[in-house]
C-alpha cells in the first residue's frame, strides 16, 4: 500500500503557521504605527513652539509678563496647545492653562533640561496640573547667544492611546477568529500526525520499563512506519544486550561484594566511583559517603592518593604498601593497582585492590622485638656466667674467697637464665593449649586461688614488710583453672611487691560488677608506670624501667604470662597507673552462665 509522505501532512500546518506569523507582523505594524503617530505629534509641537518663540522672546525681553500670559492663553486655546514659558532657573513665567504663581518650579523637568542643553526632544509624562498624560516639547529662547528662557508646548496624547486601543481591539478580534479557525484545522491535522507518534511514545515508554514483548504497529506515513520498524528492531537488540549486561553485572556484583579484599575504583580525576563493603570496612568509612568524592578528601591519606596517581600514570599494574597509621589507629595495607580503558582505548579510571596486612606487620614487629629481647635477656646471664667462669679458670680458683663469690654470681645468673627459660616454656605451653584445646574450667570460689596466691607471696612480702589485704565475698564463684589462675594472681602480687616501697601495702579485691563481670584487682602504691608505657606493658620482655626491673630480678615475662592465662579463661586484663601513686591491675572474667 502506497503511504502518503509525511511532508504532505506537515505542509498545511506550516501554511497555517505562516498566516499566524503574518498576524503577529500586523501587531508589530500597529505598534510601529503608534510610534509614528507619536513622532508626528512631537514634530507638530516643535513646529508650534518655533512659530511662537519670537513673539514670546520679545515679550520676555520687555519683561511684559501680563501680555505674555494673555498671549499664551489666546494662542493655546486657538491651537488646542498648552504653552508654558519658564525662566532659565525653571520658574514658570506664563502658562496657557494655569496661573504661573500656582505652578511648581520646572527646573527638574526633562524637557526643560534638554532645551537648556540645546537638544530639544519630546517627553511623555503625567501632568499633575491637568491630571492627564501629555507630550512635551521645549525650545530655548535665545538672544545674542544668551538663553533668556524656555518655551514649552504640550498636548494630551489620550487620543493616540484611544486610537491604539481601537486598532489593537480590531487586531485582537481578527486574531481570535483566525485562531479559532487555525485551532480547528490544526486539531484535525495534529490528530492524523500525532496518533502514530503517540503510540510510538507509549511503546518507547514500555521499552524503557523493560517490556520488549509488545511491538509497535508499522502503519501511517512511510517515515512513521520506518521509524516503528527501527524501534522494534532496536527493542529486540536492547532486550538481548540488557539481559547479557544484567547477567554479567550480577556475576560481577556478586564477586565484588563477596571479596574479602577491599576494591576501589576511581576515575581519571581520582574521584571514587565505587567501593565494596570490604574496602569501606577496611578504611572504616561509609561507602555511600565515599562515592563521587576525591580519594584524598574522602580517605585523607596522602600515601593512598599517591598510589592512585601512580596507578593512573603507569601502563602496567603496580603494587606497594600503604601506611594508613594515624588518628589513633595502626593500619597497613598491601595494594595492587591497575588502570582500565574504555572502548576507545583511553584511560577511564583505575582499580585498586587492598589487603589488610596490619596483623602480619604487627606479628612481624613482635617477632623481631621478641627475638631481640630474648637475645638480650639471655645474653646478660650467659655473658656473666662466661666471664666469671673464665676468671676462675685464669687463676681465681686459687683464692677461696674470690672463687666462692664468683661461683655464687654464676649460680645466681644460672637461676636467672633458668627462670627465663621456664617462663618462655610456660608461655609456649599456654599458647599451644589455647590453639589446640579449650581450657577445662571448674566452678570454684574466687577466694580459694586468691588466698593460695597470698600464701605463696607472704615470704616475699615479709622481706619488705608489706601487708597484703584481701577483700572478696566468700560466696562469689566463677569457672577457673585453679592452678593457672593462681599463677596469674601470684605474678601480679609479686610484681606489686617488687615495685612497692618497704613498709607499704598491696590490696587484692574481687567482686561482681553491674554487667555481671567478675573483677579481680591487684593494687599497689609504689612507683607507678608512665602513661606511654601502659599499652605495651603486657608484651614479652617489655620493661617500663629496664634497669630497675633487672635489679629486682624480673624476667620481663610475668605480665605476658598473666595476659595469656586470663585470655585462656575468656577474660581480659587491664592496667591503670599514675607515677608516684602506684598501679592497679584488673582481671575481668565473664559471668557464670545460667
């Protein structure tokens, strides 16, 4: 079937638009007609002023104001024109319609100012005297180059506005009739054109909503039918591509969300495009607040920003370590970065994969510190034993007093070496038991291990005349491994005795807190510990005062053993201290399950 081309459907409407444009042009013509009328009126006013200026000037020179007033009144009535004569300072000397004495000074009127400047021009404004809109033209009254005054002519412009309104009313009426005719014709034409286009719009909306099953009807003008065929073909292709993209996106999103590594994608401006939950968790930030922000502003870490810049600049993937330590936290990440390209092979962004290696770094530091501390702690007694043994071999054996003193030192250092090794073995056993088996706990009164620990430490306390005071309810019980817990309490009491002054006291308290936790506190009133040492006090071989600790005979492992024993019981150990006022070690155990 031969279909009509779209041009034959659009042509009549274009013709109607042309007619409307002509009507608009007619409106503009009416506007310019009014402007022409105003210009002609202004020219007539100026001509009247020129015709009477000589007579007025002569009367003004004679200063015959009554005759000039009578002249203005007579000429004004005969020509239906208002005449006003003013002095150069704006004072009204004569007026055809009003007594000059009752009129205000006209120095500020624009037509007077223009006349005095030698540039007469028409002005429209409302006359307060006549209470109607007037057109004014003023000419200077000049004699021998001196301005003697100003002659102003004026007529009402009401007739111009009336004529303009009449013309506009006729034009508006004509335009209304034409508009009705055009609207009727356009309605029929628009219906013929818009119906298939409306169906296409509805079909496009269905396609946008993902409904590709209902096809568009291929009817109407050839151009419209061709467009419908193209849209149906596009819908089929979109349907296939969207399904493929959705499947790929679901797979990618599943991988992206399930990764334990943090994944960050950025654009070429280093703005964060996306970040998975693992990445937001590692950076301790809200993923929704990160998207669209510059990486440096969002994360506030210069090292990460530099790594992103390097990734965008390098053609090959890069890797490196990122230190996010700061703001009261210690974090280290190992990052892999690679840039990606768009379909035009241009760099469109980069992907950064980060792994949290804080624990590995911390363990590495602990291992390094532990090896260094063990070596240092073992080297001191071994060096002493070796030195005094060589001294004995070099001849000190011949002196019984020296030999005995050196042997006593060797024995003392051997005991110290033995104590260090025993503590290391105890720590090793505790760690192995924690990893391999769950510690067997028996319900027991808390006072039992506390009293036994006090009995063990009584001798050391008596040597320094230190009193150990116990405050604990007899009916308070908790799940314990009694020997191990007794060892932990003993280590804390021994530690308190070591760092207490002679004649002091050590308080041992136990009780139940509001949350149901069992708290055991060991408090001394000795030297105390500086605040910077408190976070590392439970590390192996860590000493807040190394010289004093060795002098008192400590191995540097007692508090580490306490920490491991408490953790084996599922609890925590804390310390508070103040220099010169003493320290308080608190063991917190979980409450008994009902």
